[in-house]
C-alpha cells in the first residue's frame, strides 16, 4: 500500500502496528533518517534499543544470508513490547529476502522497517511493498515541510504557545533550512523555552537558528543599504579572508537591491511584495528590508542598481582593475547615496 503525503504525516504520528513492513524511500538520507527515527519511536517508544527490541540489519547482510531477516522477525526478545527490525540501505537486491520474510510473517512478529534511497516506479522492492495491503510504502521527498508537519514537530517538542506571526516566520525558516538544521532549531528552542510559558518571540527564534556564512553577507548588505560606508571596508576584509570573492558579493548585493526595488515599485505595498520573496525572509530582516525600501525610494534604488551592473560588467571584463577594491569602491558609492 502506498501512502500519500497527507496520509503519511498521520501515519508517522500514529503508525498502524498491525503492518508487517514499512518502506521509507527517497533521495535525501537526512530526511529518511529523521522520519525513520520518528516512526520507530512511535512504534516502540524511545527505549527500544536499550531494551533490545530494535534489531538493525544492513542490506549487505541479506545478500549473503537472505534468511537473516526472517530469523530476526521471529526472534523472541527478553523484554515485553513490540519489536522492530530495521533494514538499512535496502534496494532491489533485498527484494528476495523481504518477500520470504513477509511470507513467513505472523501477527506478533517484529515489524520490518526498510530505509532506501531513491527507488523508481519499476523497483521490485517498491512493487512488493506497494502491492501488499500488509505493508506500507512512503516516499520521502525534498519538498519543505508544510504547516501541519511543522506543527506536529513543534508539538512533539512541547512547543505550543506560538503566535500566528511567529508561525509564519517558522514556516519561512523551514523553507531555508535543511531537515537536520530545522530539527536542531526546534530542539534548541524547546530547551530555550523550558519552564517558560510565555509566547515564543522572534528574538527567541533568532537565538536558536543556526549561524551561517549568509549572516556575514546579510550584515554587509545592511551596512550598504543603511548608509554605513565606514563599516564596509573592514567587513569586506573579513569576508575576503574567509574566501568570499568579489563576484559573489556583487551578485548578492544586486539581488538584494533588486528585491528592494521590486518592493518599492509594488502596487500592493512593500510588505506584500516582501512576503512573496523566495526564499522568504522573516522577523527583523523583513522589517529592515521594508524600512530600506521606503527610505531609498524607487529612483535611488535604480541608481544603485546601475552602479552594481557597471561593477559586474567590469569584473567580467579584461580591464586590469583590482576586483575586491573595485567592488568595495562601488559599495561605498552606493552607501553614500543613502538619504540622510
């Protein structure tokens, strides 16, 4: 049986313990690992490994000994409770062993959880699992989590007092971060708010999001867009020491000023235009961009974009200009355009 995304979300929360086998497959190993852990915890509880109710097999073992899976599902544990056999790196080469184990499987045997990479529709393993009402196949894809999935993850961490505007910020954050970083952010947020029943704020969220190289670029953009010309040189020197090249800086600045220009020119208003940005921006950065778009105005933003376009052309030409110095000069020129 194949589950759609919405049904799969409910299944992970309350898995059917009468199923013989559950296949998780998809291109992202981190997403698969997170879903597999959530699934096994929901099936057995968090202490299954310590209580020896979780058996782990690698697919390579099944190629040498196909009966190992059947033996593992039939084994009797020392502790009471449901048992799980996890087969890692499953593939079509595992189909024979899985089929034999399913033919022998009876209620009370361990549930088989298979994790695999990307399997196409012709995969024999997928066909075996999807074609049986006794089994469940779930595709885990790289789409950002939806609101329902985010709410489920937050609730699992005990995070419930979340205002609507903060939930929008979390949804925006979920589109930027990979699943591992997002899970780590929720974990940090739960610890940060431990014993604190007050609503989650933007500052709480920012304290728990992972730092990245983008933060340094964002700070440089803020210096340029807010007219702090004296801060540009030292900040560019730090970015250059980290290996950032002038072309990357110019492209990033051009994208930022184009976003400001689009927001300033929007008939629906600055906030409405910024809310449609992809990847989305949230919290203080969104407020900063709204303020910058209003302060600069359409004509000054067009002038700034002209300077950036000229700089980009010069960087790509054969002229003997020092690239980083030329880029720094352009950024300072733009900062000097900021309305006083």
